[in-house]
C-alpha cells in the first residue's frame, strides 16, 4: 500500500489481493471459453454466461468493500477484463456500459451517498448503455427526450449501439430534458412496457455484444434517476477506451493460445520448412514468439494506462481541483497513447499468426479469423487517427484533450 493510499478515506476502491479475486472468476471464465467458438458460429447471445457473471458478483468488483464489493482498483478490473476477453472478447464489451456507470457512481460518492446503487450492483443488477443516435442527427443534437407526463418522468427516443443493454436490468440513457434543455443521464429500468430492444447489430466482429437498437416509448424513469450530465466523471472517455483495450488484449491472448494449440497438433509439414515437426520449426516458433511479445506489450500498456485513470479516480476525493484536473488530463492522454500502440500490436499479431500454419487454418470450422475480426472491430471505435492528432497537439501546443465527444451528421447531411 502506498503512502497516498494510506491516507485515503475508506470509501474508495484502491485495490485488493488480485489472485484470490481472480480465482473467484477463473472457473467461470473457463466455462465461458468452452462455448465461445460455438456461440461465434451460431451467433448466439451469451445470456447464460452473463447470468453466471452476475451471480458471481462480477459486476460489483469495483464497489468498495464496505458496501459488499471487492474494492478492486482500475488496473485490477482491467486485468480481470483481459482474462475474460481471452475467454470471449464479446463479454467485456457487453459489460462496458455497466462498469462505466459503476465508475460514475463511485465518483458521485465523493459528494453524495450512493448506497442504493452500490446495493444494486452487489445484488447483481447490471446497467446497459444507450447513447448513440443515428439518422438525421447533427453533432451537438440530442433527439431522445425526457419529459414530464402528469406526475411522472418519461423517456422517448431511439438509440443504436446500445451495447449490453439486452442483458441488463437498467439502461444508462443519454437524453435531454424538455423543460430546461439540460443534458442528462436517465437510468431507465429495462423490464417495463416502454422499453423495446432489438439484436440488430451486424458488424463482422464482436458479433454477440448485444449492440443493437433500443426504443423508448414513454419509458418511465424515477426523478432520482435523472442525473445531470455535467456531473459525469471526467475521465469517462478514457475509461471507455480502457475497456476496449482489454478487449483487444484479450483477443490477442486468445489468438496466441488458439494458434499455438494448432501448431502443437499439426502433423503436416512443408518441404520448404525447417523441421520434421511444425512445433520444432524455428521460423514457426519465431512467429508465435513475436505475437506473444506483442500481446505482452499490449497487456502491460493497458495496465499502465489504467493506473492513470485510477489516479484520476482517487484525485476526485482529494479536494484539490488542480490535482484532479492534472490527473484527468493524464488519464485521457495515456488511454489515447495506449490505444494507438495496442491497436497496431494486436492487429498485427492476430493477422501474422496465420504465418505459423497453412491455408487449412482459414477453415470456417476453426473460426480463427474471429480474433482478428474482433480486434479490428474494437480498434475501429474512437478513430485512432484523431487520437494521434490529439496527442500530438498536446505534445506540441499543450492543448488539453477533449473529455467528451460526439458523432453526428456533418455538412453533407441534409
């Protein structure tokens, strides 16, 4: 424990003994991995697998110990997500919105008690995500509305990319209030007539994250679950990116594992090769060794970036605005730097590993390409070309990175 941690109030989640924590979940991760290939081939959503994680308390690992959680630090959460992503890279992304909402409530605890939400998390309740709008929506616009209907508040609108919401008990909905125009987060209960969900995500990777459409038609939301968006935790974009880095790293680890197994079992050799057994071919060993090193670097970089966000979390409780501001800048920049490097490392590893095998490795029955497809899909979020520019602008001009950004229609949209 560091001196800084020693002086922090006990309500924070500053870390626990990782191995006992991970051992709680590793048998579940193994069960999840056992069915991952079949789910990919049949495109079956992992409802049962999410239930296993809920029942085991996975969604509460960041909740402080005093409230029944595990008190894990952000690097420890990311390490767990990497292990889960190695089993099935879809699941950490499906839980991305949940852990972001948990992180927001952890930060809100600095100014107001969050006992109710902590209790829900510990009881296994999950929160999905519904922020993105498609169609004729320009940057800066929010079409989804929260309005008063009699003595109730209701939400109306349509969201796409509502990742994980189909597995959740609540949905974190980004909307705008009709009465004062303020942007809010509406925490909406899933199980009500006003919420309809569709599994219409058609990406070539991360196919079972449940990232489809959510429709809200007079969906009820309690007044206490309307959260002013301006209070959202400042390192949120860094956090969202960290989860994607865990997805990428886990996909890389899975690719190294699966290709290595194929190399060990392979009986056919090429006349142009270097040994009578593929496993003894020095060039094949080199291919696997390089990929293993690339994934190792991706994992180390992810955890380094997670440490920056942990410092941002702890600084929220420091009552020192300058310290918090500096920590939030570092969290955003380090997550961006990690994204640029890890995307390249894992995409090369998941592609170049095929050089260790022959054309038979492309068989759809093996679906070894899923690791590259999953990595490519995760890497396509939050375009890294813009992250590179943001990093460069900081290095050259000291320009702060943006903490919130949107996607919407540009000048070509009528």
